[in-house]
C-alpha cells in the first residue's frame, strides 16, 4: 500500500515538474541580463547594449519564440528581434539577406538572431525597427540599465536551471 502511495506521489511530482517545464518552454521570455550576456558573447559593442535591449523589449517583449504577421507582402516577423521574412530570412529554407531559415529565429539560441540583427542594423540602422523608433529613440527613459553585475540573473528561469551559464 505504502509503496503504491509513494509511487503515486512521485508520479504527481514528476508530472508537476514536466508541466512546469513545458510552461517555461512556452513562455521563452529572456531575462534582461541573460540577453546582455548573449550580446557580450556575440561581440556586440557595449555602447549599444541598452539600445539593443530596449529594442528587444519593445519589439517582442523579450519573447524568443514570438511569431507575428502576416504583414505587408504576407511577410512574418520572427523572434526576439522580430526579423522579417520579406528581406532577411526565408520561411522553410535558408535565404534572405541573412541567408537563414526564419524558423531559426524562433528558438532559444539567439546568437544567430544577433548576427542577423547586427546585419540589419549595419544595413538600415535602428530605424529598421518601428518599436525602437517609437519607444526607444523617442523615449530615452526606456533605455535600460545594462550593468548586470550579479553573477546570477534574477529571472524566474534561473531558479530552475543549472549553473551552465558561467564560462
Ligand atoms: Ca536562433
């Protein structure tokens, strides 16, 4: 009897953990300091960090899996930088000016997203992003503090993740 009860409790705990994990997986909201780390890793100039973070917040709410559209020319915008399929990537196969599958801009690894976003920036400037123009350029108060000194991010996710981040 006790064994069975234990098993049931264990399975419930297991199910709760799985459910919790999938909830986190669905949300995919990147914490600010995790995004800062990603920018550092990609070698982006530090002077621009607050603009990049503001842009990500305003374009996608830091949601790495956000897909919006269709917009003009039935284009879709992808991921944390809302990279558009009209010019920069192709849906279903590699292509566009970044030579990438748009779907690659919907996952949790944003290194490739950053490479493409930097290319967009170098080609068209910040003005390529409406969200940046309206909410970062015109409201500099929205530019966040990007000094992430603490080793641990304060994000909810970090409570559930192992310490793989410190390299
Ligand atoms: Ca990606």
